[in-house]
């Protein structure tokens, strides 16, 4: 709470210090709050001091604005407004006495419930069950409820202000660097150095102008990115009033949207209640692949809706910023969705927020540069005292003594010194742009020079995007038949052919089949065709339009007209499977087909249908680097009145018959092996992080050279504790297929072997997670030699990058944008090979879709880092040489002339520019440049250079003074 007496003292301080105290408070907002305010309860506060939770712990000072909701409650009681939603945040906030809501910039605090909601309570509570969401919000909100929610939640807008030029200019001018420079220029002008000061003023104006221009352009681009989001026309459903058109900025959590077939860019996150939608989630995943969204089930379950659906809950959510390209109505009418989150709480809002507030850089060079400048300031203070003493001893006027002492102080810290660390970055960024590598965080270029570990995604990064059909291994009577190659002809009719033709997520859109590339290759291998049919029965849970597949001209002869895909249980990275419910045209029999990871599919099949040689057959293909998918089938008996929406997934996906293995080939990109070889020669570790099969990943690691020939691979398997068994971890070499027979024996592997130069750990996501939870002390030792991490979920990829960073690695992450966005953000240098909107949050984006960009980025990072160090050292030495020269002249009561300063600084600037133009070396050296300014080699070189220069200048000064021809001319200014 602001205290009047403290405020008056601060204002007096502003006046007496001529604004200097106000400037200090601008740089240090926490000092401003501590000086003007006293601690109090938040109910009484008019100012809040916010501190970031990261390691930098920066402060922000914000005003508290109070607003009242009472005028909305005069005519209606809260109990009536929220009769079915008494657990909501808004209801808890308004139904207690002493109503007061304090609104800051990015958070709200409810005094009655004594808790924060940040940024705003712009989302439905996650505690709602599936049934409660349908019951509470299925019919929409009343107009009064919408008005109240809109007041509390704010508009559904991602508001990014185009910052006025005067604000940008004001903020730039108040930068400590320019404040110090203004002080220095004032001194130069007071002493008559007009030409020199004018040159510095012109350079400063150009520098400030270019910076303000770049900031303004970035602000305009980001504003344009989200401007259309705030003006989308939508059809909202209001209880008792029906549907009406409105702008998306008026939407609130709980509103019901009608999706009636038109293409629409989603202005909010919403849960699909009825019907189905096809959306393009390229903004989130980096891949423009159509995704089918299914309605939230009405299961009467006590679990919250997210826990009930687990990772599949994303299949029911329409994310903000994604595009709805097709809708399919249900029997109740058009597709409907309830607004889940608005504003910055949405998926697009999170993306924009990550751009506005990127992860702070914790690069040692910037901290040490600050300490270096502090050390120079200490030297400058010594010079200030020296200059004052010299002029005082010569009995010069006080004003002249003070001015000349300050002039000597300004000679130590060169005005261009703070900018020295960015000169190399600017030119490196231009060179990267020529190589089609774009950067949105230039400061990270220097960090790239320190990278010593790079994580690579597999599919689309190390290997080609598309998969090619290699063949299929049918299974009959629990025995594998010979491999059928698609080059020899179409697959014969049967359950295996039917599974390949129906078990996919493909869609028939705009006259062509679209969807996941792997599904597309599989479907094309059957020779069948797809079309849309309007024969669905909405009452039984079948949409009015459903996909129908029929044998094509190139397909094998089939005693069937085709099959309709009635229902889909979508693929989930946690479940590692998908399945579909189908019906043969002209017949009443239904069937379920499943495809997924071989081990997962086999676990859902009847044991008697799985061949005994299943593991051996699977390993024979994965060891060759093939991607293997298993297929299974089951006949379903559905009653005439049975609704497909009521099917329980766990119940129908059981007791299946194993059909066979689909083998697909994933080729390495041509640039993969040479790039990995170059990184290995430069002693930069390479790690594979993929969602694919572990054996396939190991094979790709060997073929790519990530695991050199002769090196051994040790499989690590860990499990969480399960009563009565404790957590366990086991080790097994890839060559050894026999696990340890004795249960109580500690499985030991001899790591050192004369025939093997090195070893590599390989594990899956489940093992990595178990190691994190139960073997945290062992995890760092494993990560030091971990090379292959397979079956990793997006969250596990991010955690892995973070664990590597804890081991003091500078981590680069290269992925194609699909499921890699979290890891790309977490890494020191995230390199996206995708140009989709999701990659905007990645510091670097390469338009060339291969990993050749990685060594190029590291080379330019090293060049920029070395250039920055060289320029920094040069300017420090230049400042000290100038300081020593001025100090010696002060002893004579003299100083450099106007054109001497102008010439010296001009030469210094040209030298800095020349050093920054240095290109990167074409090959990566097997050692990294130093990332520290305060290190013995650099400090000793600087100190010895300063001492030698001091000796040379002093000796020269004394020697010249002793010459017979020397005559002292005093210069008084």
C-alpha cells in the first residue's frame, strides 16, 4: 500500500537528484515499491510487486484496479445464475460478502476465495466430469450468465498492442548504456570537442533508430499474426434464445458454438460435444495433416474428463488457431462444441506468449561481461580520484577539476563496449539467412558456439518423411506365411487386406484422399478407393456421412462391394494403437480392426492366434531398420438399437485374432551420415530421440553412424514399483537375447572390452520415466552414455533435454516440428525443419529439410562467439590504452585534442567492424571456443597487455621528457 509520507520523500528525492532517483527506480522497480509502499494485505493493496520464478527473479510493478460485479446481481441472485455450476471459480468469487475483484495486467485475485487465477479464470474447471460438461453446458449459457462471465473473464482476445514509436524510443533512450553515453557526450561538448561529440551523436541516433525500427516491425508482425483471431464471426447458442451470430471476442468459457460446415479458424479452445470435425493442426504439430475430432463421451464417471480420456482427451478438443475444414453433424443437429478456454489461455495464446516472453538466456558470457564492466568502472573511479588529485594539486578551479576528473572516468568504459558482444551476431545472422536458416532469437547464436550435444528426431529428420511399403507377413493358424511383396502384385482378399483398407485415419476431402503419410501408403498398397457416403444412421451413433472404401481396378478380386468405416478409436501415443468399427456393404456383420505397435497389438490378441516365433520375426525386421506395424481383427455382434457412441473401448478391443505384420521401409536422408560424421569428428555428442520402435531406432543409429561399428549397445529396462515388487532396473546387451536366469543375481555387464572401443545405452520412454522417479541418482550416469531414446512422448522429450542441461551440456535439438515443439523450446538451440506456425516458437527454422543446418549453425555460432570475444577484448584494451595515455597527459596538465579523439575512435570502430566480418571456418574443429570472459587465459592476456602498454607508454613518456629538445606546453581547458 502506498504511504503518503514515503511518497512525498521520494518526490523530493526526484527533484533534488534532477531525476536521477526516478531513473534508478525505473531500472529497479523493486526499489521503487519498497521506497513508496509498506507491506499490507492484498485487500488493501493499490500496488503489487511481481517476481519471476526463474533463476533471474526479475521484478514487475503493477497497479491494482478494483471492479464491482454488484450491478449485474441486483436483479438476479447468484444461486439462480449458477444453479448448475456452483463449483465454478466465478460462483465462488461472487457469492460471499465483501465482493471485490482486483484485476492486474495478467492475473486476478479473488479476496473472498483467497486464491490467484492467472492469467484470468478463462477456462472451465478441469474437475468437471464428461457427464457434467454435457449436463451443465450442453444447452448453452443464459444471457445474464454470459454477461457476468464476460466481465470477470474479459474478452476472448489475444491482444498484442502495436507499441507506439515514442514508447519504444523512450525505453531505448533510458537504457543504461545510452544514459551513460549521454553523460559522456555532455562532458565532451562542455570541453569543446564538438566534432567528436557530433560524430558520436550521429552514430547513437542511427543505432537507436535502427533498434526502434526493428522493434516496431516485430510488434507489427506479431500483431498481424493474431489480429484476425479477434474478429472471427461465429454462431453461438444462448439458452432460451437460440443461435445468433457474433464476433469471437464476445465468447466466454461455457458458451456453445455451432459448427455448421463452413471452414473456420478456431478463435478459442473448445470441447466437441456432438458431431465430428476434421481440423488442420499444422499450427500445433508442424504437419498439415487432417485430424479427426470425436465428441466427448457422456460416460457417467466420477473421474475428471481429462483423466477419464487420458491422452485421448486431445481428440475431443478443438484447439485455437487450428482450422476446421470439415464438419459432420450428429443426429441431434449440427456439430456443437463448448468453449473451454479463451484468450491467452488457449493453445494459440500459449504460442504467442512464448514469443512475447521467451525463456531467459542464462549464458555465462553475458553475466561475466557485466562483471567485467564493473571491474572497469572500479578502474575508472581510481582514475577519477587521480584526476581530481592532480588538478587540485595544481590549484585549478573546482569546476575544472570536477569536469576533467569526470572526463578521465569516461575514457575507461568505451561507449561501444556494451554493443561489442552483438556485433558478430548481426553478421552471423545475415550469413545464416543466406543459407535459409532463420532466427527469431539472435542472442542464441552465441550460445550455438558452445553446443556439445545435439538431439535428433528420427522420422523426417534423420530419415525420409515418407515410408515405403516393403511387404506384409500374413499370419495363418498361428504361423507366419512367407513375406508378400507389393511389387509382385496386389494383396489377396481377406481380413488382412480389409484391415489395411479400413484401419486408418484417412479422409476424403476436396476430391482427394488426405491424412497421415503412413496411412496413405498403407491404403494405396491395397489398390482400394475411398469415397463419402450419406448412408449413416445418426440414431445408432453413425454420422450422416461416413467413409466408404471399395476395391479399385488395381485391387485383387473381392466378393464384396466395399466396406463402410462407422466408428474410430483414434491413435494415441500413450496407447500405441488405433482401431475402427466397420460394416461390409450389403451385409449386417460388423467387425473391428486394429493396428499399432506389434507388442501392443499382440497383447490384445488371443494367445493361440499369435505365432510362437512372433518376437524372432519382429526382431529380424527391426534389426534391418524397417518399421513394423501389427494388424488384428475381431467380429462384432451389435444389436440393432445399439449405439456406437456407447461402445467401451477396453471391452471391444479384446480377444482379437492376430492377422500379420506390415513392414515399411524408412530410408536415411543423404545428408545424415556425413553430418553425423562431421559432428563426431568435432567431438559433439549426437543423441536420437524418437517415438518409434526401440530396435528400429537402434538400427537407424547404426546405419547412420551415430553408433559407430564395433561399439556395443546396452538396453536399459526399468520399471516402477508395484506391490509387492520394488522398482527395478535391468541391463542387457543387444547381442545377448537371454536375460539373467537367477532372480537374485545382480546383472553385471563388463563395459570395458578390448574388442569394443565404446558402449551406448538405449532405452524407451517408459524406462526413462521410471529412472527419473525411482533411480534419480543413477540417471545422470546413464545419460552420459545414452544414445538412443525410443517410444518417447513429447513431454518425455522435453524432460530429456532438461536432464541433459542439468549435466552442464549445451543442448541443441533438431526436429521436424511434429511432437518436438516442447523440446525445441527447452533446448539452448532448437532447430525446426518445419515452416509451420508451430515453429515460430523455435529459435531457429531451416527451410532446407535436412540436418545440414546443424553444423552450419554451430560454425556460425562459434564464429560469432569468437568475434564477440575479440571485439570485447579489443575495446577493453583500447579503453585502457586511452586511459593510460590520458592519465600521463594529465600529469602534464594536458589532454588529447578534438581530432585525436575522433581519429582514434574512428580507427577503433573500423577495427571492430573488420573483426566482425570474419567468416566461419568451413570445418568444425574438435574443440569449442571458450564461453567465459572471466577465465585465466583471457584475463592473463588482457592484464599482461595492459601492463606492457603501461610500461611502454610510461617509459616513452619519461624518455621524451628528458630530451633536450622537449619543451612543455601546458594546456588549460
